[in-house]
């Protein structure tokens, strides 16, 4: 019985090494060189080919190789009854928060203005800070940590989520209160899970509800953003700019207009990168639990979508 | 009896408005239009002309218009017995910490690398984080806040100061332990007060003790840095780069080599800017205390230099 790693276009060796460190005996097969599909009981997936799981007659468990599972749930070939687990890693949260705080501070302290001034040898001390109120869409483990860290640093923060909440440590707005949420903020951070409800939520209609000059940070999924709506929203002044880490198509195609738009800062999906060394123990643990029929850890709730 | 504002090259109106808001009756004279020097009992100074205070026969109190007083203590015309007060403002600390955290995060998450990659349309996900350990020189109100915030965010931090300390919440190194301090860090933040002991402390000799690739953030005073030693230290690899907010001569002269050095990021002394609205009440308070012979607030200890 074995594990299969199916993560096209990425080097699987770092995962193999990390898993073997915790279980030297474990049998691992790697896509596309899978010789014995009938032996595969657990599949570790990142952007697997649609439908490919049908190859495995004895598959019992799917694990995402990251925190997100949208790449798994969106494949109709994944049986409804198949348990799916994901990686929950404090280091993921830590990296994500650092990235978002960096984006907030660079906007607040106008880093790009000073970079331009340096190039032109301009010494301009006026109005060094843009006052900010930060709104975080998605208040789970990731969004909650961003709120806590920014609040500790002394920033005004508010949260937004799809569900109603009876109590929450910060001002909170639910789905029906989107306009009120946007009225309260000038930095908008998207950390929502990708579900049919949230896909395309960052669109023209939402941008036109923003306070003029709102700065967008999308670190969730590329599909949250209707990409063709972004540059027009900046041109019209609803947004002052954006920091993006995720895109509809990754790597971002060379002809994509975002590359050359100076008001959009891009990073190549590195806001939070799963650390195989940190993730291996929970994968091995779930492999053992699956074999001995015990309750799984970090099990995904399909209704919720994460 | 009146206040004098002596702050050449800056617009004093914002200070006048802030002071009048708290004491509408107060008499304010502004350099260089001081008609009645004999009436001046309190002088508010920022980069005043050396020796100028001799003009005021009845001067009883000097206040800095910021947190620093090196510009006052370095003027031999300031009588030894003259009390000097400075601005202590939480907002100053908040801004300073935000700036330093921004610098740390941009180094840790390699902002300039991703900016270059965007220009060249390069998608490179490898090694997105540089592990950092941050050392803060100067552990007073400002340095202490930087240590607290970075520690809360989950970063390893250590402090350095001239005095011995029996207890300190973070690893602490005193003057004699400079090498050990530098061995422990790869981001060096200077928040020391400027005193004869600390002037020029950021020099070739110190840089050569740094771990290769250390990133320098100087937000204290330009005179802490021996400016001609910086680019050679980067060329030799002791430093990987620097973020500077302060310079020996400000505004930074157009011919200065820092402007065109891409490994040095410059801002125009805006890391922490005194907010007149926040500072006015303590200036008025000290003016009243001086007139009624009460103990002053935020009095500078000249031996300590701050």
C-alpha cells in the first residue's frame, strides 16, 4: 500500500525527503511515474490533472499539499464520499500574516512614492503617512491572525465573513453588510476560501462600493478576482492600487496586462508556501489513521468548502 | 512674556495653530521675525542657527520640537544650566515602529527582488523568505517598542545598549558584547540616541564584524553612520543593503552617491514625524510649569544625552 504524490510541474523530492524522514519505510509513488496504481491508498495533490484519480481503484484518502482544497473540490471526478484533508501549519499562517502586514505598511508609509522620489532625487517630507483602516475578508485561522497582529500594532481593523457571528473581537460585518464594511476601510485584504459563493467576489460591482483610493491585497485565490475589472477600478479611482499574489492562470502569462501596470505589485504565489518539513508529520499521521480507521485530522468540511 | 519658534526652513504655521488651540492667548514669536527678544522665556527649537539663543536675555526653558535633542546639546551657546525638554509622543513611537517593521518585512520577504522580477516578467517561486534575526541598537522607548512588536509577530529579536542591564525581556548585549550581538543577527536597526559615544558607531569596523549579508536600517540620526563606509561594506558583502531615513546633511545633497545606489533605499527623514497636535499640550504644559516654577515634564538628562 502506498502514497502517491501528484503535483505536476513541481519538484517532488523535497516532499519525498520530508515524508521519509518521519517514516523511512513508507512507499511513495510519484506522478507521472506511477507503476502500481492499485497500491495507492492516499493521494497527495496539488493541481492534479482533472479526472486522474479514477486511476486508483483502492484510493481511501486525499490530502491537499497546502491549506487550500479548491483544486480538489472543483474536480467532479473526486467521489463525494472520499475524505479530504488539508495542511494546517502555523508557519503558513505566520508567512501569510507577514506578507499582508508588509503590504499594509508599504501602503500606509507610501513605499512606492519614496522609491519614485529616490529615482528623481526628490526630498519631499510632506504627509508621510496615509491613515489606514484595514478590512479583512475571511476571518478564519489566516484572517484572524492578520487581524490580531495588525490590532496589536495599533491599526484599526474590521472583519467580514459570509456567516453571522454573535461575538467577535473586532467590528464584524456579514454578507448583507458589505457596503457598511467597505465604508469603514481603505485597505481591503482578501483571505476568503474559494467557494462558489466567493468566486469572483472582487469585481467591478464591489470596487464601485469602495471608498475612493482603497488599496486591495489579494492573497487568497486568483479566482476571487475578476481580473479584467481591476485596472478599470484603479483608473476610475475606486482603488489606488493592488498587491496580488495569486492569479487566474499561474504562472501569470507573459502577455497579462498586470505585469506592466505600475500601480499593481505582483508576487508569484509566495505569500505563504507550505513547508514540507512542517507538513510531513500530519500527512504521515493521517496515513496511519486512515489505515487503522481512526478519526482524521484537518478534515475538510465539503459544505463549508475548507 | 512669549514663546519663540526657531525652526528655519519649515513652515511654522502648523505649530502656531496647534499651540493656539490649547492656549488661545499665548504670545508666539517666530524666527526670523522676532521683534521682542527680551520677552522670550521659552524657545522651541529645530535645527536653530548656532549661537542664536544669545539673543534672548530672559530665556528660561528650551524645548525641542521633536524627540531628539542632539541639535540643541551640540550648540555650545546653550548654557549648561538651561533646562531642556523634549517631545515624548506615543504617535512618534508608533510611526517609528511601523517604519522599522516595514523595513524588516521588506527584507525578509525580498520586496525588491519581486519588484525586479515583475519588471522582467519573471515568475520565480524559489526561496521566498530570508530567515531573519533582528538586532536593535538602543532599547529605550522607541527600540523597546520595535522589539515588542517584532517579538509579537513571531520574529527572533535581540537588543544592544551601552549600559549593563540586570534584566531585560529579550536577549541583551552591552557595549563590550558588540561582536556577540552582531553574530546573532542579520538585520541591524539603529535607534540609539546621538551622543559622543554613539556618533559614527555605524562604521567600517562595525560592518566588518557583521554576519555576511546583514541588512542595515538607520532611523536614528545621520551622524550615527560614517556614510563613506556604507557602499564599500555592501560591495564587500558584509551588508546586503540598507534602508536609511537620516543623513549627515539633510536634505540629502543632490550629488550624494546614496541617491543612485539601488541597494540603498532612502526616505527623507519621515520615519517618525512629530505631530504638532499631539505635541502642543506638553509644550503648553511645560510653559505653564516653567512660569509657576514647577517640575518640568520630559526633562532631558544632559549626562545621558536624551
